[in-house]
């Protein structure tokens, strides 16, 4: 089954929000292979974060990742209108497969 | 920079087999791990499977009995076959490069509808 994410979060411009991503010990395999993606409507996903907290080339430093136990988190600071999108986490499991979260819709108020 | 382009039918009948192709340009597929991933409004993103540069494959346990991913290095293409289709397989299908859970290059995707 998918990693667990909140269905939706919202925030005002300039605020910070955090999206959680919870799995099982097998989902995360006690490793740091967690990634985060941003997807705008009818567009391909774009990787933001790899290996829990490594920002992909060209990604704003307003995006940051962390992980504690079986919960990973994506924090977006200084919210901007363009951040409104769906966000997905993913993990490389102990079975060498990939599992995604159910996705979180971010609304910028 | 590497570019990926999915191609195939946009409409497939239930119980039939979906065949999609991912054409890679800008680099040989032999240097990449390539995955197929799909997205639907109902289920979000779902990883289907991966082919390694060795030719070895790994599939999602939930789809393993119905899926085959293969590569044609002479055409620089990777293919996806998914059989016994149902309406639940309706989704946008993407190919992407990347290792572990990080996919850095994606195709534009192809929308596949399963319907009679």
C-alpha cells in the first residue's frame, strides 16, 4: 500500500507548511532513500528532494526535507502562489521496489 | 540533456494488452535505469517497474503478474506491456530515469483509457 500523506494542506503566501509521509519499517528499510516530487496539473512530476534532504539541481532552497523514524517530511517556507500543486513522497523499499505516497494537494490561500 | 517520449495507443479495450514505448534521445539507454510510472486521480502515482542497464527487471508486487518491461538498445527504446487490462488501469503513463526512489528525467506522459 501507499505511504500515508495528508490529503491536503494550505497556507498563506509567506508562511511555511510541512507535509508528512509515513510508512512502515519495510517501506523505508532504515535507509535515506526518500524523495519528494511536485506535480502541477497535466504535467509530469518534478523531483525536488532526493535522499531525504538533498535538493535537486535548480530547486529553490525554500524546499527542505527531513526524516525521523518512519516519517519523512517536506517543508516549504515562504509560500508562493506557484507552489500550489500536488506533492508526492517516494521511498526505496527493503524489497528493492519503489512506493509512492498518496499525494498531498497544497493550496496557497 | 536526455529526453524521453512515450508513445502508444490512447484507448485500449478491457482484457487486452497495453503496449507502450519510451524512446530516449540524447544518451544511450545502456547508462540508465529506466522506470515506468503511472498517475491517476484515483490512486495518485504508482511505480510499475524498472529495467536496469544490465537488462534485469524489478516490478511492483501488485502488478508483477501482468507486466513486462524490456529494452531495445538498437532503437534506444524501453517498452512496457501490461495485460488483462481493466478500467482501473486508466492512467497517464510515464517513463523516467533514476535510481532508487529518485526519478530525475521524465517523459511528458501518455494518457491511456481502458474502455469498450
